[in-house]
């Protein structure tokens, strides 16, 4: 099975209005009051809105999901998604996109009232030019996921000499191999990061930790086999090995000897990944 049958390119773009604005005049006034120069930048908080915070929260959830379910590909934001988890991904992203858009629509209905509140709160710092027009504000919030097939060297169809085509196909193949290698390295880096965090945390015998210390390892054990589109042996071995770290968090808390043993095992695993 070729690579383009195993994965697809996916690109997530999110835009949102920050409701913050640099105020050059206020910054100079602060510097003058303190007889200072280049002391900092005063950024106004234009609106106080729980709905705006909700939009940011959902956007962050969408980005987190996107990076968990995909692997790096291009340097333009493109990532690759395994066809095995396409429906899971698109369902979860779709739910978050719906929540994002609903919150954005709610913010639009509140926008005029929020501006009136800002006039009182900001007083002389308020400036109408800091705010987008009411009819433009909805366009400040967008979330979109785009998909494209992965192109391979055999897809190259241009009117060039055979020698040039062979050279170009070789370059494409080399670039593809580099990108596949980068994707594999990210999977291994995710494992190393989670295992190192566990080792460091458990080594400090008095350090409090959450169940997610183990949950993060378990999530990798469940997710990475689906992301490992190239069935890389090193990734598969690492997934198998870290399965031994999926233990009861309460036992780690209540049994010092067990905690020490798992910390040692985590350190040893790091040496072999």
C-alpha cells in the first residue's frame, strides 16, 4: 500500500479577535510618569467577555486535538492524518468547530453591549477606532480544516526531458523520506517526553501528581499505533515497552517501593528509546 493510501494532508486554520490593542499614547504617558525610556508596551483589554474566553478555550481544544491526532509534514502548517483515524478526527473536530461557531455567534449578539461597558471601564482610554465595525466582527472568528492527498514521485506529470524528470522524482522521494522520518521522530519524542516526565516526577518522592501522569502514557499506547502509518519498528517497540508503565496511580502514591521501581523502569526505558 502506497503512502497516499495510508495518510492524507490536513491543515487547521483558526483566526480569532484578541480584543487587545497596543496604546502608544498610554505607553508614553507611563514612561513620562516614571522618567523612563522603552520601558514596555501598554496593551488595552478592549472587552471583558466570558464568551470571548469560551471562544479561545474551544480554539485551544481544537489545536490540541489536531496536534495529538496528526504528525508533522510540511513547514507551512501541513500535517498528516492516518486514514485509520480520519472519521474519529473529523467527528471530534466537527464538534469543536460547531462549538466555536456557536460561541462566535453569541459574541456577535453581545458585541454592542460589551462596547458600551468598555466605554465606562476604559474611560479616556476608550477609542472607537480600536473596535471592528459590527458588520465585520463575525468575520474575525473562523475555524477551518482542509484536506489534500499526499503527492508521490509517480504523480509528477510535467513536460520535461526524461533525465530531468528522473532527477526531480529522486528529489521528491528524498523529501518524502525526510518528512516520514520527521513524523517518526515526533512520535518517539512524544514517548520520550511523557516517560521523562514520569521518571522525574516519581523520583521526587514527595511530589504530588495527577492521574494524568499515567493517563498520558496510556493515551500514547492507544493512539500511536493508529498514527504509526509506516508501521515503524522502533515506534512499535517503544509503544510495547511503555505499556509496562500503565499502572494504578493510587498504588504509586501509596506504595513507596512500587513508586521507586516504576521510576527506575521509566529511566531505563528512556535509555532504550
